[in-house]
């Protein structure tokens, strides 16, 4: 357990395009358990962009933040499946919305700050 808390999360190969190493939107949506349209909203782009170019350079920075969020949650709860459930569970901290809803509504930085505060054991 201690080793898991002290190691930096490694990138998720299951969401990357093997040819480019970039995050692939459809793969990320699958791991997150969301529809491409939901991921597009979270990334601040149109769904059409994700369909036409799922590894677009325009999405990489925000997609990497989502990857970090997912990795940090996984480190706390045990694995990606549990992290996905955690993301989709309503919580009082977000007024009974899910963390994913907050991310989708443009609150990615807030969600990441909250998770990092939890990791550090700081009150939110």
C-alpha cells in the first residue's frame, strides 16, 4: 500500500494510440465509461473532432489531465474499474453530482484538485 502512494502514476497504455503514443479519445471514453459526446464536452471540443481525429493535438493537454485524474483515483481505490465507479458515484462534495459530471461541466481542474487533496489527506 505504501509503495502505491509513493510511486508516480504511469501513463495508461490502454488509452494510447500505439502508432503515435498520443491519447486516443475513443479508448479514453471506453476506459472512463462515457459516451464520446460526454468526453468531447469534458475536453471542450466538438464530438465531430473526436470522430475525425481521435488523437488530435488539440485534446492532448486536457486528455492528459483526465488521465492523471483517473490514475490518481485508481491509486486511491485500487484499480481502473473501481476508479470508474468512483467517478460515477454521486457525492455530497459536489451537491450529489458525480465527479465525472463536474469534469464534464468544465470543472476538471476542480476535480483534480479535490482528488489530490484527498490523496494528501487535506480537508477539501
